């Protein structure tokens, strides 16, 4: 720190020599705010909200933080391709915790409370990762390395925006893969005496269909029918 004293008469008397100002000037430094910014570089440090803030500042920063969260949610929502496959519930809802670095790059996504099918959950995580880097805050004081967000999704209907959902072809591939997986599980249990019910497998083609009714006792006793 350097203290400089100036002669007030030198400002009005031009005959007096002008003092040479030092190259370094006094500058007000917010020590606690500077330390708080430095603490952001240290992982797993929970900072107190709005340091050095008055009551009025706290209200202003609270509104700024709400706008900040809305901006992040809007960016994620724009890139979120929701599945066309069933949710497994009336609607999809999920609360997530997102960790970011100082540049807004997503470091970690943690699902805290979600319902619905795993495909819906995975699609949301992928959307958050695709939205990285996240928007910068409207005020640096409201930046947080950890942000909690909430999302809601509805099952696909013809009334929904098609651009918000995966393509019909991608959804059909997923459904076919799920059906193939279920058929393989059924095949693996053919003849298993632990099952008391018959296993029925239907294969449908463009010009023919085959129905195979296999009782659990043995494959030799199965009744196989085929029709063109």
C-alpha cells in the first residue's frame, strides 16, 4: 500500500510545479469477495450465499440466481430429445444436481429424484451434457459450481412438437430391440420345469406367420403350427 499526499494549492496555482504521480494508485479491494472467488478453485467447498451482500443486495442476487437457473434449464430443454417410448408413468419428472467448472463446462450430473423409464433418465443426462458449456450468470456473484434443476416431460402424442422427441425410426429400433431381448429370454426358458405356464412365441413376417406353442414339459411334446 502507498499513501500519496497532494498539495491542494497546486491545483489552482499554475506556477507551482506539478507533482509526478506514482505509477501505482490506491485501489479498493474486496478482500472477502476475492477470497471467495479463490475458494471456487478448491473442490468441494460450500460457499456462504452472497458474501458482502446487504439485505437489498441479497434480494437482487436472489432474483438474478433464479434467472440464471432458468437460462440453464432453457438451454437444456432446447437440446433434450425426449424418447417416444413409454415413460412408465403418467409423466416424467426429475430433479438433478449439476456440477460445473468456472467456465461452465459440465463436470458431473447426478440424478437426485427421478421417475419413469431409464431411457427417459438417460436422455435427460445426455441433454445436460450436450448443453455444456452452460450459460454464464447475469451477475458473477450468483455463480455456483453446483446447480440444482428440475425437469418435466410428457409422453409423445401427435399434438406434441416432433422436434422435441427422437425420430420415429429411432423409437422403432429401440422397441424392436426390446422385443428381441424379451424373445431371447423366453427362448432360454423353453422346457424349464420351473414354469407352470406355456410359453407362446409369435413371429410375424410380410407374407406368413408362425405360432409355436411349447408346453413346459419338453420340447418334443410341443405343438408347432405354421400357416402361410
